[in-house]
C-alpha cells in the first residue's frame, strides 16, 4: 500500500485528511509540525506522497518544502501544499519552490485525488 504523510497543526484537519487518504488507499502518518516531519525524513523514512500545511508555528510548510527540495535524495518525492490562503502570490511561490500541487482548505476528496494525480504524475 502507498504511504502518505501530512503535516498540519489542526487536529480536525488531520482527522479529515487521514480519512480521505485512507479512502484513496493510502496508509497515513501525520505530523503536528514541520520539524517532526523533517526528523522522520532525515532518519531515512520516506512516504510515497507528502502533504504540507503552509501556515504552522515555528517552521512553515514553505520552509520545509525548501529544505526538502534542496536535498537530492528527495528530488522525486511528490509534495502537495495545503492552505486556507488562496493568494496567487503564495501559490506561485510554493510552486516555484518545488511543490507539485496546491490545494485549499477545506478540501473535498475529489480535489485531493486530483492534486495527488497531478503531484505523482510530475514526479512518478
């Protein structure tokens, strides 16, 4: 089974994303902040897909995206950015940093599935 990790500090969003991803046949693992996600990656663990909330305390999802994309070992890791902010500037910035797709909160399962197809199609 494919694995999807997501990083979000909102417990309700974690529950919703976890359910949607399981329905899309992904094993899930959630992280409450970007540092814990980075630690798991640095420890050698790796998902098939990563979804990052942009607005988090201390280290943002954009900071983590930039860190991941600066490492060759994760060049092919599909990454979807996730935010309640729909500003074109933020979307463009995330895509310029190496995001493969961008979805907005609240998300439907159809939107999530389309973003996964887009992200995995670019990196797969």
